[in-house]
C-alpha cells in the first residue's frame, strides 16, 4: 500500500469522525497545550509573542480558538486536510467569536505548494497530535519549517515510545481485531476495559473519534524522542525543549542531583530525562536558530546578561536563610529553594541590561563563583531566567 493510499484512508477516518468532537471544550484544550508562557521562556522570547500563529492540523478548531483566547491580538490561521473538520471549525467560530479573527483553510501539510502559499512569516506554529498519523512526517515538518520566520518557534505534540497504542495495536489482533479500522464500539468496550485493568489506564470510556485516531487506523507513529529530533534536525530545526522532560526536573531537584547535569543545555537535559523514562506523549519545542548556551565552566559567563522571565513569580525570603519561593500559575508549579539571601537580589536585578559580574558587585553577600554558577544553572534549567551573550560594542 502506498503512502498516498494510507493518507486517503486517514482522511476518510477524520471525515467520518472529526477530531476533537463536540465533547471537548476550549478549557480542556488549553489544558493539554503547553502554556505559552513556558514556550516563550524556554525559547528565550520576550516582548509580544506570538503575533502570527499557524495551527497545523487544526481539526474542528478548538485549538485555534484556545490560542485566540490566550493571544487575542494575534493573527491565527488554521489548516486541516478534512473538509468536514474545517466546516465544523467555521461553525464553531461563528458561535463563539464575535469577530472573524481566525482564518480556516482545507489543506495538506505534506503539500509543499499549498504550504508555500501560506507564507513564511509565522512566529509560532502549533502542530499537536497530527504528524504521528501522517505517512511522511518528515515532509510535513520540512513544510512547517519553511513557514516560520527566522526567529520563529515550532511546537510539535507527538506520540512517544510509551504511547499505549504501541503495545495495544500488537495485542488486540490476538483477539481477532483488525487495527486498520474501528470496529463496533459496543463489542469493543469490554475488551478495552480488560486492557485498562491490565495497563492501569483509562481508555475504554474514550469517545469513538479518539479511539478511531489514537488506537485504530491505518498508521500511528509512536517514536522515541531521538527519532523525532532527527526528523526535525534534518529539516533545519533546532531542539529547544520538551515539556515532559522539563517536568521531570522536579525529581532531580528533590534528590539534589542537578549538579550531575551541570553545563548541559536545556535541550540536552530534556532529551536525557525523556530518554531515561520514555514518554507517552512529547510536547517538543523547536526554533529556526540554535539557542544560546551560556559558557558555564568559563569566566566569560560573568559577562553574560541575565534576564528574569515572566514564567515564575518570585517571593522574597521572609527571613535570612529561609526558603525562596517560585510560583508558576501557568505550570501549576511551586518550587521552594534554600537560600543564603543573595539569590533573590540577583533575580530582582536580572533585567537583561547588565552583565552578571556587575550585578554581583552590587550584592553585599560574599559568594563563591562556583556557587553562583550552580544557582544560575538551576534558575536557567527551570526557565526562571535566561542569559544572553555580551552586547557587541
């Protein structure tokens, strides 16, 4: 069977059962997308971001509407290869939006001519749960990269090697199921309840449109993070971070083991953590340019300019050597760090306009350079702050 035949079958699946269906909501959609605040911080973006958004594989439009809610001033374009999905997206837009701030089109992500017609000036592209079901994901990623500005950011939500369908698509044929098409739901539910009981997850209650795309169907790519990164690297993209890997930092911090990863970039740390424990679903961030990695082990580090990000609210210690509190509402995350008092002052003065060495001279505490490096590395990995190379004179 050719990739064209498979693509045609996949299109028929979504024509019959558009995804996500009416049981979904904008609020739920916001919950499964990475917070824009995190994407902005991890990509070292500042100022108004994003300004022009492409939702690649927009389905019935809920993701585009969720992004419109988060970035009401942004221009948003949504595309999907299912005419029925785009029809539902347009109807949903008429009901929920007073102004036509989103443009929806029928189009194929793997068609270079169509993608070129969209332009190359998107500063943010979101492609969630789409290319895991495309016969040639490499073609889609290359086309998405061509649509990005030189400083643009791409988010890819893709199935990982631990996705439940990886094992279930091998197991269910033992009971006589044809995984290429969704069978009668009535006869399927009890079998899925059995699988749920063994795997300790909850799939049996999911709607037919979810089962028809995430379990049954002509094709599903469940790949380790290394494979996804290779596909994107071959398209000229640079890996910035993975939300799944980022969230695993909590365990590293709790065990006091961040020093083992010292001097690695965020991308290296996230890839390592996501490789140690394979993910069900990756939320990957890429940029068109290679992110700057501070020279952690060199004295040049103190010429770099720290800039605090809006991702966390920083609360001053109530007394000397009490905990420094970092709260992120968008990530629903609280970090408490033991402190000598100087860390809060460092963050407070990290406005991106002065080198680190100059800031430290204004702080009365005497702290070793290695201790400063270690604490900065922690703030950097948490995306509490970014560091920028010295300005050229």
